[in-house]
């Protein structure tokens, strides 16, 4: 776990944003997303355990989403999304 977290810390601290993603909820006109510290551990854990990542941190959500981790940004969810997640139903998020 620590080795993977160390590897991720080198790759994930600064991620170039894909301009084609400007439709996602919470998009801001910045060129990159930065995560660090505990975010790297959270991402590593979610990746290794194939866990669902539910966060209020947009940068953490975006990096997880781009890495293929099933991730949800709380402020971008509608009430029906929350109910579906609670009931372990698949949620298509973000919706285009």
C-alpha cells in the first residue's frame, strides 16, 4: 500500500486538466488540478480496494474520475443520485 501511495504521489500531485471535460459539474478555468497529502492516500486506497469514492473535494473527485475510480462529487449530485448510491444502485455520473 505504501509503495503504491508513494508511486501515486509522484504521478498525482499535479494533473493537467482535459479541456474536453469542461462540461463536468464544478468545472473552473484552471489548467491543472493539484492534490496532495491525504488525498493521495485516499485515491490509492480507493484504487487498490476498488472502493467508491464520495467526496466534497472537487480536485480529489476529478483525479479519481480520470483514473477510472468510481467517484462522486457531493455538490454535483442530485437527490435521486444520493438515493441510488445509498441503495447500491449504479449511478451514471457525471451525466453529459
